[in-house]
C-alpha cells in the first residue's frame, strides 16, 4: 500500500524545458522544410505549367504547319488530278476520232479491192495494166498503210489512257490519305485541355514500324505529281501526233481517191473514143461490104455478057458442020457462016483479047470475093472489139465509178 502511494519518477525541470525546446525546434524545422517544399512545389508547378504550355503551343504550331503542308499538297494533287482527268477525257475524244477514222478507211479499201476484182473481168486487149489499175493498186496500198498506222496509233492511245488512269488512281489514293490525315489533324487542332470526354491512350507514344520520314512523305506525293505531269505531257504530245496523223491521212486518202477517179474518167474517155472509132470503122466496113457485093454482082454480069456471043458463034459453026450428005450445002447461010468464020478468023486476035479480058474479070471476081470475106472477118472482129469496149465501159463506168461515188472522205 505504501509502495502504491509512492510518487512516480519525476523529470527535472531542466529536462522539461529541454523537451519543450526540442518540440519547438523540431516543429519549426518541420515547418521550414514544409514551407520550402511548398515553395518548391509551386515553383515546379509553375515551371511545369509554363513548359507544358510552351510545348503544347509548339505542338499546336506544328500541327497547324502540318495542316498547311497537307493542304498545300492536297491542292497540288487536286490540280494534277483535275488536269489528268481533263486530259484523259480529251484523249478519249481523240481515241474516238481514231476509231472512226479506222472504220472510215475500211469501205474505201473494200471498194478499191472490188474495183480491182471487177476489172479482172475485162477481156481481150482491154485486160491491160493501165493507169487506172496502177492507181487502184497504189490506193489499196496507201489505205492498208493508213489502217496499219491508225491501228498502231490506237494501241498507243489505249496504252496512254491506261497510264493516265494509273496516274489518276495514284493521285486519288494519295488525296484520300491526305484527306484522312487532314481530318485527323483538324481534330487534333480542335482538342484543348478543356475538351470533355478525353481519355488516356495506352501505348500512344510508341513508334510504329510503318512510319515514314517527312522527306519520304514529300517524295511520295512529289513522285505522284511528277508522274501525272509526265503522263499528261505524253498525252499532249500523243494528241498532237494524232491530230497530225488524222489530218495527213485524210489528205492522202482524198488525194489518192481523186487520182483514181481522174484515171477512171480519162480511161473511160479513151475507151469511148476507141469504141467510137471502131464503130466508125465498122460503118465504113459495112459500107465497103455493100459496095463490094455490088461490085461482085457487076463482075459476074460482065463475065456473063462476054461469054454469050462467043458461045453462040461457036455453037452455030459446030452445029452446021454436022449436016448430012447433000444437006451439007454451001447456001447463003453457009456463005454467011463462011463470012462469019472469015470474020472470026480476022478477029481471032480480038477473041484472044476477049478471053484475056474474061480471065481478068474472073480474077477480079475472085479478088472481090476474097476482099468480101476479109471485110466480113473485119466486120466480125470490129463487132467483137466493140463488145469488148462495151464490157470495159460497163465495168469502169457503171460498176466501178458509180460504186466509188459513195466514197466521201471527211476530216477525221
């Protein structure tokens, strides 16, 4: 009981004072450190705020610069796309002109070839390799060359259209990506610290393996622009070539077509002249044949007239020489006959001359008949030759020239 009532251990007043002083010093030290920490925190917060604002401002500027770069290249790509689309449309028009020109060449070629085939039906001496045939062959060769040239140019045009569309596709894909990138950067530009509903994006800082450098980015669009320019320039040059080819081919076709037509007209005129001359000769031969027939009739009559008196005289003498016995009397008839005999004797030379004349008449008759046969053969020959000319005129003037009237060569 006495122990319980004993006072606990007491501290010395100095210890109490020391303890209080230590509490005060410790508190003041903690307070000082806290104040320093607060000051440092405010300084750090202010520094971080300024750094963050500066960094964000720099990022905003860079975003804006990037947006301007994308807009610039987007505008460049838009311009080149518009140019290549327009150029492709114009080139398609040139392609249509080439196709129409190629189609227009087929009919003149068929007509030229038909004319050559028709002219193979000429007969006789008219089956000649004349100027018309030479010009038709040249025309067919020129048309075949033009068709080959237009075909090659059409293939070249199709390839250029393909190249233009390839450049257009690259521009469109690049523009599509630029539009997407600009949309994203526009969204980024609109974001502020006060934008609601923003979340942290995990792994946003990592660099993907498919990132390209700014230089590669510029080079990519620049290559697309340069390719579009190159194909556009190629297309412009090709269109100029097409215009020249179409103009030249149309002129060449018209020139050769007119040369063939002139040759046809000249040939038809020559054949008509030849036919007219043959018809004149035929009329002359027919007139000469009629004259020769009259001449033969006259010769026959002359021969008959010469034979009559000679036969009568000889027949009378022969008949009276056969009177029988006493009837063989030297009567007046006999006397007259003797006188006639004496006259015949005296004129025997004349009789010989008459015979010679008779022979000459017979020779003339034979010659006339030969000439008549010759005239008949000449008449047949002329008639056949006139038919040959009529056949040639029908082929050239009716079949060929009328068919060629349908050939009309426009500017392609």
